[in-house]
C-alpha cells in the first residue's frame, strides 16, 4: 500500500476551510454524535481520469464535440465539496486508488459474457499503434463520435470496477459493523447505462450498474435490485440486460444454447432487477431522425411482474414554473416509486413462497444532463428538471429503501456534460442522499456560476472582495476543496509541473485524519488550475474522421477566453443576505430531525430485544445522555427522538469524560469561546 494518502491535499485544504469558518466547529461538537453508520460515503475514482480522448490528429472543432471527458470529474468534485461545506459531519470521503478491479472478474462476466470483456482488452491493447498511424482505434461499426479507446482506458475501467466494489463493500460490510454506511455515491466515468450485453453505445463500454449488482449478489447475497434512472437519456443498455436476466437471449449472442426454448427464453437469473426510468423520449437513443422503431418501443416499455420482467418508463414533460413542475412530479414522475414498491412487495411474497430470504438494494443511475443548467444544444426538446428535483427524487428513493432494503442505496454517476449541470446536480443529489432539505438559493444562477469558476483554466481567486460577500467567499472555499480532491487532476486536467503531495501516515477514517492533522498543517498557495467546458455526444453515426465535415453541436459556447472577471463584478446584497441566512439556519436540530426519519423499521423480535437492552441500561443512559443514538446489531443507526434534540442543542465539552476526537467526521475540534451567528463567524 502506498504511503501517500491521496486525500492529504484535501485534508489540508479542509483545515484551512475550518480555520476560515470557525462557526463550523461549534456545530461539529454536537454533530460529532452522529455515528459513521449514519453518514453517506462518497467514493472517488482517480483511475477514471485515465480514459482520455486520444485522437490528437483530429481538428480542434471535432475535439469540442467529445464531451465525455476527464473534466467531468472535476465538475463533480465541485458539487461534492459544496455539499460537504454545508454538512461536513454527514459525509465520509474515500478514494478507491488502491482498488483495481478486473474486466475478467465473475461479476463482469455474468453481465457481459466472457467474450465482450476480452474484446475490450484487445481493442485497447491495439489502440495506441492505430492512433499513431492516424487511424481510428474503434471498429467501423461503432459510433466513433461517442466511443474512444486507448491503452489507458483499461486502467480507467479497472479503476471504475474497483470503485464500484469499494462502494458496495462500504454499504454492506464497512470497515467494521459500526462503520457500515447505508448510502454511497460513486463519482465515476465513463458512464454505463447505454452499454448492452456486448454492444457499446453513448460513451458506455461497460454497464456499471449491472456489474455493481452482480458484485452485491455474489458478495452479500442481494436478491432483488430496483434501478431508478433519472438521466436525460433512456438507459437502453441497463434495460436490455434486464431482459437477459429474465432469461431472454441477448441479440448479440450467436452461439447455440440448449437452455433456451424455441422462443429464446430460459429460466430467469438471480439477482432479479427491476428497471424504472424517466427520460426524454426525443433524445438519444430515440432522437428523431436517428431512432429506430425498436428503440422508441424499448424506451416506452411498461411491464410489471410478467415474464420475469419489471420495467417502467416515464417520459419527461415540459413545465413553465416551479408549481407546475411540482404537480408534474407528484402526479407523473413519482409513479416510478409506486412501481418499484410493487416490484419489491411482489418479490418478498415470491421469496417467502419459495422459502428463501429476500435482500433488496436500490441503485440510482444518477445522470445530471436533464438539469436546467445543461447545455441547450443537448436539451433540444424543451424538457428538463429544476435543480431541486435531484434532492426530491433522492429523498423519495431513501424512503423506498427504508421500506424494503434496510436503507441501502447505491448511487452511480451517469450523464451530465456541462459544468453547471454536474456541479449543481451532484450538490443537490448529495443533500438529498442525507435526507436534508434543498435551499432554493443554493441552486441560483449566481451561486452556481461562482462555483463553476473553479473549472476554468488556471483558476485564480478574485482580486476584488467585499467583507459581506458570503457567496463569493464560500464559493472560493468550495473551489479549493474540489480541486484538491483528486491529486491526478494536476497531471490530467491542470497539467501543472508542480505537484503538491504530502507523505503521511494513512488513517482509517477522515475524522481521524482531520483531527490528527489539525494544528500541524502549513497553509499552501492555491494549486494551479485549468479549464473545463462540457457538453454532450451526437447520435449521428460516424465511421471516419473528416476534419471538414459538419460536426453536430459545434455552435456550443465554450468559454476559453482569458477574461478579467473582476471587471464585471456584481455584488447582489439581497441574495447574499438570503444565502447567509440559509447557511445560518442549518442547525443540529434540523440535521438530527432529518436523520431520525431514516431509522430502520425493526421486526417485533428486534424491537423487543432492544427494549430489553434499554431497560437494563436505563440508569446508565440517564447519567450519560451524551449518547443520542444506539447501534443495532445489524449495524444500523438509531437516533432516539427524545434525547437527540435536547442533547444536540448543547455544546460539547472537549474535556468531558469519554470525549474522543475520532467522533468528528470531516471536522476537527478547535477550542473557541467566541460566539458566531453564521458559519463563517466574523469573516462573513
């Protein structure tokens, strides 16, 4: 194992954030009572950056149409850091740098067969020599405007599989029973939901969702999974593999197999997977002028509990105001959860009839290209969702998980191709993943614009600062955190000669790392940065590269000029005051109340056992009310409503018996006697 901690730069930058925002500490003292098992895990996949567009001999205008780029992870990191600054005690950050999966692993073979993974390895191995000759590295039958390969793509795919395995392990096993986190988000690329059994499509060469599902089944006996897909585009690959799981012969499978009957059907496979998607029926892979009749039918399939299939598709509709969208969500989009609920209820009944145990999981295919902030050239059909949707949908998914899956939710990043769409979408999604409320001001155009400045070339802090500019100061904290999240940004995106890497002892948790490092870090100058501008692929089939051809989406806006942003600096006093109030109003009471709603429903036997344990320890609890939660035998958390609010209103005494620094996740303790009315203390 490497002696270098890839999160060290982040830890050090986080300490600077804490120092600049002392009011975070007073909140952290109480929030330290929240156990690791109540926190959401965020998995970073640094190897995903190795998948880079390799055709150096094409025109610059053509390169601009390649929108599935490493820079997408930088924009994602901005969204992650924004969520962390709002709720630093509710997230655990992990890097999967030491976890390389295999394309030849059983959970990949079960999804894609044995030939497709080997074909990918062969093509990647041959890619560099073809590229050196100015030839396309992918077969003529592929859409070369979407798919590209190089020898480094193998590392990216292996790293992605490793990240998926890390996430699944985190929510089912954890480092220990007390550190099992029910919810995980994986920042991963390339996406996967367009990849079929043995056919790549729409940037996707492996189906990440189904690979994760097979790993969960093999390692933790998961029997049923509901995939909830909110990407702008239909996950045709994920749905197609559900047909394979139901026992239907894949279109790509040519060999004779005696297990299939005369209609190409055999016994269904476990785990059983239901697919529930909301998408734009007029976008890829059902774009008018390019879509086949078969694709349109597939993207409109609705079938429940028949022929071993559970598939439900809902098409996005246009809306003109928030009230109209709210009605649309309640009346139309929420139907997906009703169908997923039906899928799980039927599954439980069937498993009981067979005398077999049921074990469920919810998997979110988290694409952010339906965002109101996505490029209009991508959303050519006037349908999208407001940023708050990502919080609403995710919170509904948590409720479903509480009912059927012991709270287990695995979220995988899919689409999203503009800085603003990814950053704001991930931000809102992570707030929802911890069952907290989304604040409208957080998703305003002004706020999002400030954050995504960190995705520009050679980012530099503003020269002009106003003491009351809450948004600008906060955004620059977010940017520094996001840019420090993955060291490989330096080589792949920033391309700076200077690399800041600090050797340190590897600690098992973020809380321990932050606690131990506090007071010993040396503030560093901001790392040098680079540009990001993201968009979306073309559905157009292309097998040759022509520098002069009419490339779709070439008219998109790419901000590559070196503009002096101080010249047009506008201070919005009203918005800053409102934003400051929203941050100020985040109280431990609020956090606790929302987490309390995520208590796992216990069986009668489990509840009686816990009540007995509670009676025997009652006197101890009366003396030590600083324990506002109990761990259940299955590693789940419980925050009793009677004690939580009362206790968390009090500041914790660091000198009190039983106080441990490691209780604080993402926050280290700083003694202070100052009283602060906002997160930033006197500075904001």
